[in-house]
């Protein structure tokens, strides 16, 4: 099993990092190109999983377990990131030098700061037409638009990742216990983002420190993803959760001021919310184990 895990990590990192480096060095960043590169990057864990299962373990791909299966936990997985987005926004607004943006004027300014210079005049006219309805429209777009995108187009890319993280690695490390397995996956998952983080993704103001922040973020996310994957019994739950999480990054337009290390979903504010969620999860899993009559152990 160790050989298969090592093979998975080598293949996953080699494919994704090569894709990123070739794109940025040979082509250069463009909106359409970056989108295509990102999808290819996200499917490298799926490639690693297939190689590790077929050639590392010599098993058929069904070894990965159920990929698509209906469960009410799919609904929980899709909705949970929306709660995270709202909680993160409120926590961030309570931190120093950060304010919650609720007026149409402030929100319009925040939106314009996030778009390329050549698009600002067009976007500005669109925002002016929305007028005082802009806050409600942006909120609806964040919640309902994020949910719809999360379980559809975003899920297409997220599935490539989740087949590796919550598919292969989740099963390959099952003997390690829930929390240790989640921590290991979180570290591998976080470091995997390094080529994108170093080029300004998520932490444009602090790309180098951002690599360590992303590792911590993924370590905190990992138990929550593993829990819904367990309860739903398929990778699809983690895929929906991942897709919706990626679709709710727009919550940043509701926040003014502060550093990207503090106010972003993957910054301090988001991590504080995830710490609370993990504390709840630890208590819930311990209570469930006791209720089932099982003797509780720290690794369960």
C-alpha cells in the first residue's frame, strides 16, 4: 500500500505541476487559458488514482469504492459551504481593519476592484443599472448561484480532485484512523496547490506565505470532507462540497479592508470557522461512537 500511495503522490504532483509550469512559462495567463489549465490541473489526482490502483495495487478501478450514490448527505454536502461562506463573512467583519460591505456603493466599488481594467467601464454601467438592489442581487448570486454552480459545472472539475483525495487516499489510508488520515490528506492536498499559490492564486499579496496558509486550510477542511464522504458513502458528496466551496469565493465582495491572509475564506477568518466546525465534528463523532456502544479511541 505504501508503494501505491507514493506512486499516487508522484504522478499527481508531476502531472499537475508540469501542466502549471508549462502553461505559465510557455503560454502566459489569460482568462480562458487559465480556466482550461485549472481544469487539467484539477484532474491530475484522478490520473494519479487510476495509475496507483491499476499499476500500484493491481486492482480494478472499483477498488476506489462507490463514486456515485444517492444519499441525503449529498444535500448536506452541497449546502454546508454556503453556511461556511456566511459564517466566514461575519467572522471576518468582526476582525480588525475589516468591515462588512452592505451598501450598493461599497459593493460596486469592491466588484470593480476585482475585474480587469479593460472590463471596468462595462461592469460599472451594469452595476449602475442595478442601483439599490445590488446587495440583494449579489447575495442571491452568492448563495443560489453558488449552489447551482457547485453541483454542476464546478463539480466537473472538483470530481477530478476528489477521486484522488477522497477516493484513492481516503481508502488507502483507512487503517490510519479518521483524524490522522484527514491530516495526511490535508497536507498532501494543500502542498499540491503550490504552483498556483506562488503565482498569486488565493493569496495575491503573500504568495510564498500563502503556500503554508493553504496547507493549514486544507488540513482543516479535510476532516469535514472525509465526514460527508463517509456518511454519503461516495465520492460524489465530497465533489458537491468542493464544487460549492469553490463557487462561494465571491463572498469577498461583501468585505472591505484587511489582508488576504486574514479576510479570505482560506485566510484566518475562514480557518477560525473551520476550527469551530472541527471541534463540533470531534464531539459529534465521539458521541456517535458512544451511542453505538463502541469504545471510543482518539483515532476514530
